[in-house]
């Protein structure tokens, strides 16, 4: 046993100490790594927040930033066009001012002429008043009231005092006529006053077994097609027998032929064709009816398909307007390129052509078409007596 044996350690003790030291070191390393992770998380969150704030600042700066004012220098062609517009507008203003001056001058001239005529009329009336005045004697001349004699102008200002008999009668006649005119206008404007009608008459209907009464409806089928471009003759064939007023005798047999006329040109906004049925031919019997054509329900006129000629009326003007738009686009491109080429005359010509084309084609009337085979009805407007034809047979 040596001197230093007591300082020697047991191998087991050394191992225990080493293990404890390693465990302590592990705990320190674990704590250090946790702290590093926390620091990294905090730094990451701070970086994200800083990035978001910077993005918001950049966005707000660009959003609220005022756009820069760009000073655009006009091109020579644009300056010339602007000067032309200014000259034309100034010329229009000058023309309007000159027109207003001429109108004011004409009004002043008319007023002066009217004043001259009024003065002449007053002078003539004063002269007539001087002639119609009853001259008093010097002794009787306003000595009763110690007043001066009035001149004609003063009498005129005070009112018409001394008048001739002719003027008095004429004035009375005028007052009577004006009063009568006033009463007539009051009567005409009295809308609450009921209208007066004549008394009706009562009589017996004669020859009922041979009478075609007014209001009888005759159904028929159209045999000819109707086109309203030109006047035409219309034919219709009766489909049912037409009986007398008492319902006992057949006056017109089924199959009789009705002849009418279509003479009116169709107007804009009208969707029916007017047909006037003139005669009915049933064998040897010919009846002159002059009846009105109606549809199957009795409405006036025949239902038709209408061709409004839209493209014929507006197609040319629309095409020329497109050409004008194309020329306007070409003119704008030419002005941007600073070329000396000008197409203003062409644009004005196409515009005037479009206006002229629209003016000439806008009045094209619509065309109505009624096909054959349509069911129609003819309404008899008056009583027709068949006794001269059927009574002796």
C-alpha cells in the first residue's frame, strides 16, 4: 500500500460519477435545445408579422398614391382639328348673334310701324271728334261752371263723351254680338248638359218571308289571296244557306259567290285588311249589298300577316352609318400618325347619303298578306227585300 492509495478511487465510484455527470449534461443540453426552439418560434412569428406589416404598407402606399400627372402634348393634326372645331363653333355663335340682332331689328321696326299706325289712327279720330263736336255759343261756353273748354285730346283722355248717332248704334251692335258670342261659348263649354236626340219611329216590318234583315252574318271562305301592295278584286264563297227574317225561306244558297274590293293601302301600325263586299251572285240572282268584311268573330277587317320591310327601310342607312364609323376610326388613326391625309369630306358625304337614304326609304308602307282558304264573315248593314225576285216564282 503506497502513500497515494488512499486517494485512489474505486472503479465503481468512477463509473457512477461519470453517469451522473452525463445525465446532468443531457439535462443541460435538453434545456438549451428547448430554449433555442422557443427563440426560433418567436423569431419566426416576428418575421411573419414584420412581413405582413411591410406588405400592408406597400399596398397602402400604392393604393393611396396619387397617379402622376402626365402632360400630353397634342399632335399637329389634333391641334388643327381642335382649331377647326373652335372656328366652326365661333362661326355658329356669330351667326346666332347676327340672327338675334336681325330679329331684334325687325321687332323694333314692327313696333315702330305699329306705333306710327296707332298715332295716325289717333290723329284721324281726333279730326273726326273735331268734326262731330257741337260748338256752343260764346255765351253758353262753360260759363255756368266757370271752366275752360276742353280740347279733343283732353276729351279723349276723359272718355268718349260726345259721339255721333252712327257711332252709338255701331257700338250697341258690337256689344250685342259679343254678348251673344259669349253665351254661345258658354253653351258649347257646358259639358254637363246632355245631348238632345230626335224621337224614334215605330213601324211594321213588311215582307218578312223575303227580307234579308240588317245585321245578318254570312260565313264564307276566301278564294283569292290578298296582297295589299296594289288594289285588287276579292272573291269569297258562301258556306251556309242564308235564310229570311222569319227563317222560312232560303234567300241565298250555300256556294254563292261574293265579290269585293280591297283598295286601301295598309298604314303603319295597322294589322288588319279592310275589304268592302259589293255583290253576291247566286245563280241568276245578283244582290247589291255593300257590306263590311269581318273575321270569324265579327271583328272589322281581315287578320293578316304583316311585312314591315325593316331591312328595306333601314338597311341602307345602317350600312352607310357603319361606313361612317369605319371612316371615323380611320380618321382617328391618321391623326395619331401625324399624316397630312384627311377624309373629312368623305365622312360628311357618307353622313348626308345615310340621311338621304333614310329619308327616302322610311316611308315604305307595310304589306299585308291574307292567304286563300281563310274563314271570313260578311255582315249585312241594311235591310234587303227579295220579294221582287222570289215572290212571283
